[in-house]
C-alpha cells in the first residue's frame, strides 16, 4: 500500500490528523462526556479531579484551565468535542473565532458583518 503524502502546511492551523487524534484522545473523550448534564455538573464541581479522572496531560489541563481553544487544538482537541467544553461556559462560535483571530468578540462580530456587505 502506498504511503500517504504529508498534508501541506497551512500557516496558523493545526490539522486534525491521526497523530493529533492519538495525542488528544483523553481530552476529546473528556469533552465528549459533557453530553451528559451530570458530567458537566461533576466537572464544574471539581475541574482538577475531573481532568485527572480522564488522564489529561499537563498541556491539556493547562489549556482547559485557560479555557483557550487554540491551546486545546494544539493539545490534540477536535473542534466538535471542544464545542461541548466551550458550551459549559456559555462560549459560542463567535467567542472561539475571536480567540482564533486575536480579536475581541465585538471586533470579530464587526469583521463578520463587514465581510457580509
């Protein structure tokens, strides 16, 4: 079987490939658990214990503490699972977009509106 060629580099992005999937398995498994209201409640009651329960490494735990989506992606997070984490704190896609672009949420929203004109 032919070896797949590596993905082209896209500046500022982290492709979610097999390597990232392995790296982020514990993080994504934890975020998937947030489909359950009981799990969200347990996480909010003791975030550190909940992260230990899923075996997060220090990079992942630090990113969870910072609630920084870009750090979570770098730590192996998959955007679909991370959305479940962000939702616990009332963050929406505009909050995430603002983080990704280094803007405030209001600046990001204004950029979206301007792009739609």
